[in-house]
C-alpha cells in the first residue's frame, strides 16, 4: 500500500508529529518515467516509515491492551479508573492518545456522549495514525449532544484527510445528517452524493431526507421510494416509508405499483421477515388483477405458514385457484400443514393430487421425501423405502436424490436383506460418488465384505474411506477395522475410482505480514485499544490478502476469547480440513479449529466425572463452538448448552451455592454442571458414549425408544440408524472431533490455554 506525501501531511504524518508548514510555493513537474520512478520510491519509503512508527506505538502501548479490553467488556468504574490513570501517566505520548481513544469509545458504548468528549479532545490534539477513529467518534459525540457546529467543523475535512478510512462513509453520513439539521441540506446533498456507491440503505435514507429538506421533494421521494420497494428489509425502510407517506399523499411521488409492491413483499419473504411479508401480500390481495390473484394467495399462504399462522394459511391456500408450479407449491404447503394437524388421510390425499398434477415438480420431490420420513419415524421401513425410492427414481438429478437413495439402501440393510444391501451400497457410490452419504456407503459395503470374509473387497473399500475421508467419522472407524482385515492383494475397482479425489491445494504456510502494510500495523494499534472488531475490519480490507491475514484474524479472535469466531473464519477458509493431513495446515490453524480454552477447568470437571477431556471439548465445540454466551433457539445456554431446568436440577444435586440461570453463562459453572449431566447420561446408557451423546442432543426418552425399536450389531449401526439427521450427524461429528483433538494434543504437556 502506498500513501502520498500530501495525505501524510493532512494526517499529521505520525502519532504526535506535526505537519510541516507550507511555504506557499508550488513547483511544476515534468511528467517522465524517471520522475514517476522517484515518486514511487519516495512513496514506498514514506509508507514504510509510517508503518514503522505505528509499530513502535504498538509496542509502547502493549500494557494498555488488557486494561482496554477489560474496560470495553465491563465498563466498570474500576476499569475506567485504570485506563484514566494510564492515560495520565502517558500523557503526551502515543500510548496516551490510544488510552484516551479507548476512554472515549467506552463512554460512547455507554451512550454517555458528554463524558466521551474530554478524552477524545485530548486524543485529537495528538491524533496521528488513528485520527480517522478519533475524529469520527468526536463528530458522533458532538452531534449526539447537540453541538452540531463542532461536529461539522471536525467532519468537513474528513474525506480529504482520511480517503482510505474504513469509517469514511459512516463519517460522511454523520456529516450529512448534521448539515441537514443545521439547515444546510444543499451541502449535505453534495457530501452524500459523493459517497453513494456501493449502495447502503442508511446513506440513501440520509440523502433522500436531505433532498426533501432542500426543497427537492421529487428527488428525495424517488430515493426514499427506492428504499421502501427495493431494500425493504433494511432498518431504514420503516422511517423511509414514514417520510414517503405525505409525499405520496400530496402527489409528489407516485404510490407503489402492483409490481413494485409485489417485489417488496418477495424481498421481505426472502429475508425471512414473514409477518411483514404476510402483511404486504394481504394488502396486495385486495388490489390484485384477476390474473395475479391466485399467485398472491399462494405467496400469502406461505408467508402466513412461516409466520406461525397455519390455520389462516390453510384457508387462504384452499381458496387459491392456480395451475402449474404455483399449484404444486400450494399443495405441498397444504400437505405440510396437514402434518402439523396430524391428518394422515389429508396428507396422502394431497400428496397423490400433487403426484398427478405436477409429476416433475421439485415440490413433489420434497413431499415424497417427507412421506418417507413419516414412515421412517413410524418404523414402517418398507413403506419408507418405497417413498425414498420414488424420490430418486423420479428425480435422479434432484437435490434430494442421493440422500433418498442412501436412506433406502440403509433401510434395506436394516431389514436384513444383505445381498440387496450390497448391491445398493455399491450402486450408491456409482450413482453419487461425490455425495455426503458416500463415506457411509463405502464403509458399510466393506463391513459386509469383512463379515463374508471377502477380505480383498473389505480392504479395498476400507482403504478408500481412509484415503479419501481420513478424519471423517467413517474414516476413523475404517482405520480401526483395517487392523482386523488380513493383508491381501487388493483389486482395482472402477466404482471406487469414481469417487473424486480431494482437491489438493498447496500446503498452507504461515507467512509474516508484509512489513510495509499499513492496515496491519493499524489493526495492531486497534487491538491494543481493545477495539477488536475494528482491528479485524482493517485486516479484512486488505486487497488480495493471503493466508497470513486469515491466521492473524483468527489469532485476534482467540486472544479476545472469541474462539467461536476464530473457528468459524478458519472453517470458511479451509472447508475441507477434515480430509487433510496434519502437516497440510500450520499448527496455529489446527489449534484455532480445535481450541482448548478454559482447559484447566474443563479437564478438572471432566476427570471428576470420569470423562475424556477431549470428548468434552469436542462436545462443547459442537454445542457452542466455545462461546460462553451462546443461546440456542430452545433457550439452551452457555458452553455446554444446558436448559435452565437442567442447570437448576443439576446445581441442586451438586449443591452449587448462589446458583441462578445466569450462572450458566459462567464457563466454570456451565462445565461443572454440564459434565455432571453428561455423566448421568453415560451411566444411564451403560457407559456407552454414543448413546449418551444422542440423548444429550435429542433427549433420553427418544434414545430409549430407538434402542427398543430394533437390535443393532454394534454402536456404529445404531448411530447410522438414528432417524433424526441432526442427532445422527451430531454424534458422528463429536466422536470424529474427539479423535482429532487427541491427534493435535497427544498428551497434557501441551500448554494449557487457560
């Protein structure tokens, strides 16, 4: 990244360094390759010098980091006093500037804008390389406290001083709004028009309001209208609608056309704002032309169903007169509602009508799969097989074909039809070699061969699982089974050859960040200020960033105790990590993908309950990704996702003093109760971890029911037979992850995280 001399002068060059005085003279330069080369060289030197200065400031302020983090997390009186003392002690230095920025930011988070002003003013006197953050927060504080004159004074030169700031558009929106409130709407229009691209609803709203205030109601109305009809899920849309209403009533802007309103409703639905979408569709229904009425009724019915109004949805859908895919959607939704009503006769009547009227519709594919699932849960496996088979036969290239084929194949095996199962497992690999179910198909075909003492096939198919899916659940099982299969010559199998190999990338290496990258150094300063989100955004804004940036972001998240976010970014960065060798990723990646926070307490409570600490770590990784504040849709809380009722009863059993529901957000308490509860599950199911995990996810009553529904040759057969996809994948993932944990941390001599 290069920075011009002019920009550095505007920015103050460095922390506390004043800009040189201008002589008032200008010098004309000839354009030549020689002068251009000199200019480029000069830019690089200046940029490097600036990066070095920021790095020195980062090193000097290292002691501020824990204090800043505590203040921004707790904003307690003691934390404020600590940072204030640090700022006084380091007054006149870069560290003091950073401390005052932290204080101002903390007061803003507390919505105490008056208190934010003094420290921010002190920081501004020597602002340097974080001047864009300081000026933005000052402008925000002045605007919010009503001193818009000073806010305008600070923000008017912002774009020239900080053209590359990530806060530029936020600052310009703030500046534009302040100008409007000061009766200077025409100036606000110039500011906001210059920063409209790419489109942001908040800036569009500010601009629309500015045009209205400037007396250009038609232009302003057009912008507000665009927000209402094309960005309806944005937070600004309701306010835009409020400003638009009187303009539409006075005829300045035209009311929304049927097409525009229909688009608005569809956009609300796509954003899962189902109640709002239902309201829009209900209003559209009264204005719909005859040709559109049926379509709107179907979409209204869908929105009502998704918003929880199944009864009204049913009435609307039953009255819709449509054909083609709309009718298929109508019938599928009515069938779904009939399942809620537990009306089998109605469901299968609708399914048959859907089959006859729309034999190639994806809605029929989904309805047939649902029918298979109904019979699966009822343990009427032959009927389930029939419906699953119909799915993949009617829709061989459909999105659900491979899953339906696997379910039919597995139930064939569970029905004791071994020879048919062998053929189906092999056929699955042949038809769907890249499917998510392929590892299971390959493993179970090998199991059948092993049982038949057909060791050549067993070894060939087990070896394929290990080679291609080494760290998957079935890769781990296949590795174990291979120990019992005699070493025999393995024939080439054209079906196994159809499984696509892992797409290998170059081995990941951790490079150092470029020495001349200003955003890297800026992110380090923001990290010392406890402003982790801002630090991440600086790194994410680097054009063409490489693996070092991903690793740095993950490190920051981990050091900020946001292990779940570090884990998530690496999952996105290396989506096939389960198929990689340990050497293919840097250790830092593995430690972020499989973290060990709270390890001292985790290990203590796991061992107190005679549990494998790495199994517990794997369970927590699956439940909350190590986010202590996690709350599920079912209101399960904390690291191990305990329901309040479970936490309360377990706390009573362990005689935990001072327990309340909020205690579940305390990592040590959550793990103390969670490990005890999980131990109870393990004991209930005779020490079998997989059964206990299934009970932890789906409830012990369901596991009792599944166990009683049939005999299983071994635990893996039970796990694959779990009828709930979520629970089955949950158990498999935790068992798999525990193995990876043991590989990464082979003994307890590793450095504990906490």
